[in-house]
């Protein structure tokens, strides 16, 4: 993983000193709340419903065991003993005291971490595939390209005050596990007929109040021009993006207003001034960054097909877990393991300080001392020997990480909702728990198969409800919390936005509503047909008829 040089470290340490003085001035009454607000946001600090929330940057979701232990220490010393994995692969602390944040940032700096550009109208954390570098279907490892983008975008003087926040995702695999089409910019690695590497570029995707699937404006951008082309896109956005209305300030609104074709023309015109300039990437620069992401010291191993099959037969629980929570590895004899953060009764994505310490220990013993956060709010050990899987499974069970539900209905993406967020219209976490309790039969869950269920507490869509196969949105009806359900969304290749099912439901009805939706799918599906396939074939009508029939 990327290691700071002396300049990186100095920048982060200087930022801590600067923010410590800004906090002192605010607490002394020398800065007003309005003056302090942009300063705290530049350092990842929000004021939530009951307490501040600090969002720690985890570039492309990759952490060392040392950094994971620091997450444990901060949760223990400055919070209420836990933290939250966000859908941007970052870590959030929900209960720090404002006056302690400079000390937290100082501790983060000792392990090459910070909270810079995790909030505000800037380029946020660039995300990628949680299986980057180990997936069999990979064309390239996207992590070096994410790091190149991170170095270009951090403290970029031209893009510090954009019309609104800006999100970039990079995919290097055949499958899209990154949701590139619902990002402000999505980059997909491709090869042309000559075998040369480039990127297919999508712009104007995004969720929130106005969900839009992005448009591809460049089918093959040579890799050498990646940064200058990104510069051109951001310059066009910075120049023409609306600043008079924050709800219409995202680049997706600009692309839609201009049309993708006209937006692409303006990018090309701007790029003409930048192409082949100083920001052109060289083989040497890419090699410099790529050197931080070389393969670990893998052993020469054979796939343990027979041994694992025997363990599956003897231990059905292990077989279930291995089927759902492991992912094929590019190296024989290895596998990637997802630690589920979605056991029933725990807020999806939450991790305690003791669990963080356990994850660090597990990473050191089983996976070359590295972990990844996924945008699905789970944690991954990417390089586990197959021969150690059974032993690892036993340890994961002890620490609450072995729920065999990855990709299933109870593997819910969920924002913190009204329990924490001052913007939320309704609570999210109790809805997730009610659904998890309703679908606690693992045999039934396995029979249902893959379903993405996403919950957001408000239209900001931090839970990505627009692209859930089943999406749930908290809404306010005359001061009461209700929930709107949508169906048919997808964040993968050929992304789609979900269709609203109809009028919203009370909290007490939500588990029943999801149960009815699932039963329609089970009744209507053909053999091997997924929920999304069935929905796209039969449409919304059968689901609507079943769900609302009992209410009339």
C-alpha cells in the first residue's frame, strides 16, 4: 500500500497544527460558528443530531493493521467504543467531543491517516473494488490509478471550492463492483484493438435528490492523458456548474442541462489547452506509484478443492459461510474473505474497538497485515490461504464476523439515519434490524439468493436506495416517520434506478412489506433467475398488487 514520503507527512502534520489553532480560536470565541464551519468541514468534522461526527479518509478502502489498531484506539479513547464503515470506504466516528478532534487528527497523523477532503465541496475519497489486485476478472489493478488521482486531487487549488462535492470511482475488472455509473466521474479500464490501455469515462452520475445514471463521454482515453482529461472535466464543471442552488449544483444537473454530447464538446475544447502538457502521465510516474502495490510474498500453493469439499460435508455451517463470504483469488491456493458487519441486532457497518483490534490481529496472521473496507460496509481480508480457512472461520465466529449473508437480503447497506444524522427524515437502523429479524432463516435466505437491499434516511441517499434491488427511503409525513419503497435498482454494469412502488408505509409495516415483495419474486421467478431479472421481466405491477392489496 502507499507509504507517505517526508512531504506527505509534513503536509498532514502542518494541517493538524493549523486545525488545532482554529479549534482553539473557535472555543475561545475568536471565530464565529459560521467562520469555523468551513474550517471544520475541511477536516472531516460534521455537527450531527447529538454530537460531532468525524469522517476519516481511507483512500480506496485500504488500511494496514497498524491503522486498524489506531481506529480501535480512537473508538476507545475518544468515542463510545465503536465506529462505522461508510459507503465511500471511509471510517466514521459518531461521538467525538469537538475539543478532542485536534488530538484525534494528531494521532491519525502518526499512522499516515487524516480526515482531509472527506467533506466539503471538493473531490472526495476515490473508491474502487474491494477485491482490487486479487480478482480473477481484473484487466488492471485499479489502486495505483486511484492513488494517482488522490495525489492529483488532494489540495488541488483549482478544485477546493467546487459548486458541490465530487466523487470519482475506478474499476479495473470485467464486473463492476464499484458502481461507476452513479458517480460524478466513473473510470473503467479498457484495451483498444492494439492492446493499449485506456479508460472509458462516464460523467454525471449520482444519487441524492435527483438520481441520474451517468453518460459515457469518452470510450477510450489513453492512460497518459487521464489527469489532463480529469482536469478538463472539473474545469468545465467549476465554470458552468450552478452555485445559486445547492440542490442543482452537482455535475449531473449540468450534464443533463447541456446534454452529454454538448458537455463532452466543452470538455474536449478545454482539454485542447491541457493535452500533452505537464500533467501528462509517464511510464516512470505510473511505475513509481505502482511500486507501492506489488503483490505480497505469496506462497506457491495448489487449490485445496478436495480438502475444502470434505470440510464442507462435515461442517454445513462452514460450507454456507464459504459459499457466501469468500471470493475467488487470482493466485492458486488463496481466497479473499469478507468479514460480515451485518449480524442481526447490530447497525450495518458498525465495528467496536475490540473488533478493530481483532481485525488487526487477523490481518497480520492471515492476510499480510492489510484489510479493505467495501462500499457495502463490510471488511475484507484479501489474501487468505485456503488451507487456513477453517481455522479462520472459527475465529471469525468468536468475533461476530461470520454471518454467512454477503450479497443476501440481510447484507443491508444502511445510512446512520435519524439515530444520528440531523438531515434524516426517519430512522434507518431499526428498519434494517426488523428486516434482518424477519429473514433470520438462513435456508430461506439462501433460497432467495442475491438481493441488494439499501436504506436511506433521507433524499441525500447515503444508503444508495436508488440503486438497491429493493430500496427504502425515510420520508416525513406531517411529523411522522414513514418509508417509501422502490424496486429494480442496480449499481452494477448497465446501472438502473429503482421505480417507486407506491405510497409510503409506517415503520411497523416494513418487515411485512419486504416479506410480500420477496414472496412475489419467489413465486414468479424462473429457474436461476435473479430478483432483478424477474423484476425486469414482470414489471412493478405484481409487486404493487400484492403489497397494497391488504390495505384496501
